C-alpha cells in the first residue's frame, strides 16, 4: 500500500521502519522539512516529503504529532489522497506535560480523537496511542502466538477500521475493536489499557474497566 506518515518521532520513525520492511511504499514528513529525514530515508528506503505532500495518493495516512501541532496541519491535506483513505491518529492529550489546556476536550467532553477530527476535517481511526514505540520493533509475533500483544482500535468508519486492523495484524499484533471515536476515551492516557502489554482478552477487559472521568494527571 501507499502509506503517508506525518511525524518522524518515536512512533512515526518505527512505523516507517516496519512498514517499509514489509514492502509498503512509505512517504514520511515532519515539521522541519524533508532535508532533516535523510538518515531515516537512507535506512528504510522511505521517501522524505513535505507535510503537504504526505497524503498524496496514500491509502493510509498516519498522523503522529503532538496534539498542539494538529491545528497547524495544512488545509486540504487529504484532498489528493486515495478514495477512502484511512487516517490513523496516534495522538494523546498531555495538558500538563506538553499541550496546555484544550477547552473543547475538558469542558465540552470531546474525546481527543474527535477533537483531532474536527481540526483536520477528516474521520480518524485511533490506534497506537498507548503503544510503546520500541514494541513496534521488538514485540511483533505471528498470528496465533499466545504471547501476541493486542492493540485497541477505535473509529466510526468500519471500512477504514478494517484496513487499519489488517495493517496492525501484518505488523505482528492482534487488535480489539474499541468502538467508535466517541468511545475512544477508553484508550486515552490514564486508562487501564493505556500502555498495556497484553493479549486480546486482557485488552478487552481493560477497555471495559475504563472510567469516563479524566484522571487528574491528564487535566489542565
């Protein structure tokens, strides 16, 4: 598949490494420009591009940048993407550590990914937000392995969700359907599933045990 990755930090960089190794055609962008991605491109064979070009022709786009940077993404970012493009949101709201207070999330009760959808004008699939970046490289296992990790995946577009779940399976992880984007609070920071390294049954149980009240550490 043609995959665009916006953000070349820990998650974006390791997804670039794994997806190119699996034979996907990956374009990668960051806020500092393609010239800063030369080493990653040489290592992986990915194509460094500008943010404006990252979604062009892409069937999957991964947005893996700080929440505060999401409103600065260019308008019309997905205009040149493939029909039915699946947009993966890996983001998390860290008001005290990084992002400052976002009223729509805290006062209106929007989930973090619903807020992101409104900023970018496109539905998203929430995945990888509670995944340790190094696990993407170190912990993939074949389907059926009893030690295979599972990742929660939330989203309203069932076709896009299936595309993302299939891609995660190809990467070496099981998935658990975590519901729609309005249910994605169940996998936000501070919930039982966030950072959980476990199989599908434990992930399902953790999602069911989540509280809709935002933990104090993740309130601005």
